[in-house]
C-alpha cells in the first residue's frame, strides 16, 4: 500500500526552525541608539582659538556642554563660557564690544581703526588696509568682518 506523506507537518517544522534561527532584531526592529561624537577638550580649545579666544582656562564637560571657566577674547576677559559639546558653538556668548572689534581688525592687519557706530549686533568701523581707507562692519555675535 502506498504511503502518503502530508506536507503540513513538514512545513510546520520548517517554519518553526526558521523562526528559531532568526535574530530577534529581524522580527522586531528597534531603533539603534547612537552615541554622539563629543568634541574633545583639545578640539574645543582649537574651536575657541579660531573664534578669537586665547588664554583659555580650565575646560570641563557637563553633559552636552563644555564649561570654560575663563578665557580672553580680543584682549578682554570673558568669565564663564558655555560651549556645545557636539558643535563647538558658544551658548549665550556675550557680544563683541567695540574695543574687541577694534582688536580683531588690528589682529587682521588693519591700522588706524576707529569706531563709527553700532546697530544692534553690527559694529561699523573705519580703518586703513595698507594705504587704503576702508569702512567695515563686524558682526558682534560671530566676529565676521564684512567690507
């Protein structure tokens, strides 16, 4: 007498084996937690120097923020400063003063720098670049110089 085989039990066994060998993440995808790439203390110091800070004191990380206990920016002391640990951008940094804007221009080779006026975050100055008189604007938040 011929033997009949049912496909159902074999299929059940194959499905059970497949389910047992699949990793749980394939069955139930969960978002991966990514650890942020915090800047190192040396990188924070480099970013600050590029933004016109020097004489940088102690730097401590507090969560997603670096705290700089003291620094000098264009000749003036800046007390406590907070820096974003991911981007290096200052948080609530004070605006440049007119004196700091003058120092910034002098460091970049301008001479005879005089303040003309201030409109909000923009400081207007007159100076000489070589033998040429120029009028420039300094963004008091970023230190960007615009001719």
